[in-house]
C-alpha cells in the first residue's frame, strides 16, 4: 500500500479530496480548509483570513489559541498528561475544588465530551431515582423535549426527535418521555408519572436553530420539577461558559439546575473536557467502579480547563457577549426590515444568534448565503437547512463586530435567490 508522505503545501482542493476519499462522510462542511487560528480569526491553507462566526459550535468562546490557555497546556504537557483514574494525580483535586466553587456545586464528575457528560447526567438521575426517590428498579424515566440535540450516541439519539440523527440506528433505548419545547402544560402533565426522575433540557436549543423559550418557561419548569421531586438537568454544553451573556444561560432565568452539564468551551476548545456538576445527595449515589473514563479528569484537561475558566472571568467575556449580542441583533433586525423577502426573523441571546431564512428547509438559499459570506471573509453555517447560526468567539471587539455586521449586511443586500 502506497502511503503519501508529503503532507505540506497541499491545496484546499487536494485536502478536501483526501477527506472525501478516506474519511467517513458524516459531515457536510463548507469548502474551506482551515490551517491556523488566533482570536476571532482563522486562516485557510492558502492564507486567506476569515472571521469565525461558528467558534467550533461554541467550543472556542475564549478565541482560537488563547495564549494563556495554550501556555497552561504546554506547561502541563511537559509534566504529565494522563494517569487514568487508577491513581490520583496532582491536578484533579485542585480542579475539582476550583470548578465546584466556580459554579457553586458540591461535586463534579469530569468526562471528555459533551455527549459523555449528557450520558453521565442521565445515569446519575436514574441512580438517584432508584436510591433516593424510590423508583422501582428499571422503571426510571427522563423527560426530554422536541427538537433537542444532546449528541449522537445511542442514548442521545434515543432521546432525539431529529430524523437524520435517528433514522436506521435502532433499536433505541427506552425510558424517555418527549414533550413539546416551551410548553409548560405538557411538561406538567408528563411530571404526573411517579417514575420520572429527571427533566433534561437545553436552556436555548442551539442545534435546532437557536430556539429561545418564553421568559417564564424554565423558571416554571424548575419549580414543577421541585414539586414533583424530579431533577432539573440543564444541558449547557453549547449555551454555557458565557456564550449567552451570562456565565450560564440558566442565570438569565434565576435558576440553579440540580445537574449541570458542561463541555465545549470548558477547555476553550483546546482539549476534550466536559463535566457534570451536582450536589452531594445526587453525586454520592455513585460508588467506585460504577462509572468512569480512562481520560476523564486527566491532568492535562484539568490544567487547561482551569485556565480557560479564569480567562472567562478575567476578560469579562459574559458581559462582552451580552453587549455585542445586542449590537448584532439590532443590526440584523434592521437588515430584516430591508430584506423581508430573504429574512423571516432574528433571535438569540448574547453571542448565540440565528437569522431565519425566508425559504424552505430543503432550499439551498442559506447554504449559498454562507458560501457568499465565506467569499467575503466570514464563516458561518446553516442548521436545519434554512437557519444560519452566528456565534463568534466572545473575545470579539465592538469594532470587529461592526465590521462583521457590515459584511453580513452587504452579502444579504446583494443576494438574489
């Protein structure tokens, strides 16, 4: 078998062809091959610079290759990267104290990816239901909502209503009750089942198109969960770590989840790191050997995550996201007034926003708009066919935001279906 050894000086077209030839076809990326990143910018292999308005699906809130986070990575990588949990390591205890104090919880269970953290939270809720609530063994149920996106493992797609995620992957896991999103009456009815142990919800549905619920939905849902002795489980993998203008999206609504799920920007997009945070009462239902991960809590991820969270606080990224988000939505609303034939709405919080394209989900309009924006130096991508999500790194300046809005406005103004 011939192995190609020349990996430098490949063109974008050549590199895309290699991916298409040898990689699984499980993504449909824009035809841009990125090679370098710094702050809010990325460069392709030909050297063209772009504003990044996706932030690796909100994993790079602190900006690409933040020097403080990279320094923490390098320093720890020179000392120790992995021990497994067969032994203690010098970073895990420090990290556990740091992150629990940072978010205000008793304990943390560290994992690697967002979907692992989701599965961990569901397992914890079930275990709590059997050990504390008294649900009969094997009967625990978790309420989920239409349009959710919690990942693509078998558990996640079993809880999903997205045909593209679910189709031809069954049989699915049982134990989920699905209700409409932002429908408090449907949730209240589902909570009548005494075997329900948890309500798993994204405070804002990112992958579904930045669906923002009514202001009273999450507070009322939280109150109902307390009344029915059900754990409120917030999936903040995409909305957390300052993305929506608060440290957590739940902070907008004045609620503290019983189980908090974090990932993505927890490490600034530098290494895989996720976490579930909860109380002693929930977390200590787990005993040694009942759940784990070889890489979960590794010293490299611990060191990186601590510095990534310090950057969020030191650089006031939540307040910056809140401020710049208001500027973005105001300018997009004005653009909507000019192009109602092309835009049918704008929504979001902080720097998690979406522009809804006035066309069918099956149309190519949103995709072609994103291609045009890429030509003009700004990267974004459609979700659900006719919704363009805009989520730049939170280190963006007001000047940069206004420049980006001008690029977007110019593309939309000139665009013809």
